[in-house]
C-alpha cells in the first residue's frame, strides 16, 4: 500500500492540469507569479506547494477552484493505492 501524502501528488496534478490546458511552464509561471524553475521543481517533486496561498495562486492560474486541484490530487493518490 502507498502511504504517500497528498502533498506529494500536488506536483503531478500541476503537471497534468498545465498540459491539459496547453500551457508551458513559463506561461504558468507568469500567470501564477512564480518562476519557471519553481514550477518545474514542483512538477518533478523537488519542491512542494505547501502554503495555501501558493496553492491558491496556481489554482487561479488554471482558472479553477483550489478544491478542484486538491480533489484531483486525492484521486491520483487513491489510484496509486490500488
């Protein structure tokens, strides 16, 4: 069984949401106020979007609610647990 934290799935979710919306890392960085390097580190699991305000900025950049981003990450985690 996989006991990975939901936080570990946020990066995967950011990558999926970004590519589904046809955004580059640079475009997402510009929309969210982060650097491209920070976005890359999040997507690769080298950094976490641990602060609620950071998660909110990214969800706004995607044009979605924060709850949608978290819910998708939870779904990914549940899939991995199976």
